[in-house]
């Protein structure tokens, strides 16, 4: 989409962002009927992911997770657009926070931290809520978009309440640049890396590659690793939960942090499976040496 498409879409995007939440969710229900009911958006991927992740569940249980996921996914899209205009007061009202004593401890000690999380809950609203906490400045690692117009829109959405952004390929350089500031650097660690340069583990019953970056940076810089889960107990409301995953990364064995944050995320997904990004082709790669790579 070029400049013309962007400027045509912009009033529509902002119009959605100004909707009150009840109307936003009315629109979300209509969107779910069209996106999944009519167009079947990535339903093959969703269903395959669910079957492989939960082989112990029967057909009806998987269908129930799918129904709940479809509704949450559309809520997620519109809630993300909402962050373009949402007020700090509304963010505080809709997102409760647990475990801030961990952040306070490291803030008072003058120690920067690393946050590790997954595409579970609503990470965009979570970032907005973090900006209102009186502790570290949040810097979120992101993948720059090719479309420079939407790139600016995303940057505005994610920084308007005070957070910063680190381009994925410049993460270490940015962290070193800001080493004299008190920061929390957020890694969303359930994306799919190149299979030959990944830590391999078992995640949701499947061989899964995990980015080394989170662990390697934490170990080299010896910054405490905090797990952040963003649960959704009911529609329109979230709970952010901070848990200390590793206080001394430099003292851990290779692979230990990657294994622990992956298993912690898996526990959250199993507890509330409908609010994870099942449309993502998380298992598109096979482990190096797997004979299925050669079609045999």
C-alpha cells in the first residue's frame, strides 16, 4: 500500500481508535464474522496449530478454543488501533498490574532489566500500561515496516505515552547507547528464527526454534530477566504480571534462560489458550537434520 492508500485509510483507522469500547467490541464481533466466518482467515493454520499443540483435547474442546481465539484476535486488532488515542486513565482502568515490587527493587538499585514475553494477551496495551509505571523506561524491540507511512504510524502508536523503540537489528547498539539510563528492554520471544541459528526445545508438544538473542544479551550484559505475562480475565480487561525469571544471567548455563522463558510462556498458554497468536506459523521450520526436510 502506497501513500495514497495510507492517507485514504488513515481517517478510518483514527475513526476506529476514537470509538468507545462497547462500540469497538460490537465492530469486533462483525469483523470476526467476516474475517473468519466468510473469508476463513488462516483457519487451516489455526486448526493445525491447535491439533498439534493439544493432542490430548477432543474435537469439541479444540473448536471451543478456536471460537474464543477468533473473537480475541479481532478484539486484539481493534484494541491495538485504540492505542493510537487511548488515554492514560483508560489504560490504568483496564489493565491491572501484579509484581511491581520486582521492578521497584531493581529501579531502586539502579539496575536495568530485560523483559521477556510472548504474543499472549495484548502486548500493545501492556506497553501502554507499562509507560504509566514509575520505574524503568520501556524500550520495545520491533521489526521496522517496509511501508514508511505505516512505519511512522506504528512508531507514534507505541511511543506516544513515553515508551521507546529499538529496531531489531540494532538492539545491542541501542542498549549500549542507553546503558547509563534505567531501562527495561522488552523481547517478544515467541517469534520464529532461522532454524540453523536457534536454540531448539520442545514447546507445546513440538520441536521449536527459539531466538538466542534474549538469552545471549541477558548473559553478556548480566541484566536480570523478568517474565511478563498479560492475561485477559474478561473481555476488555487485562492483568499484567511480572515474575523474576533469573536475577544473575551471567551465572547461568547456555540454553537455561531460553528453556525457562519458553516453558513459562507455555504454562500461560495452557492456562488460557485462546489468547495466543495461533494464526502465526510458529512451526514452519524443522530441526536441522530432520529427514522430512528432504521429503522422505
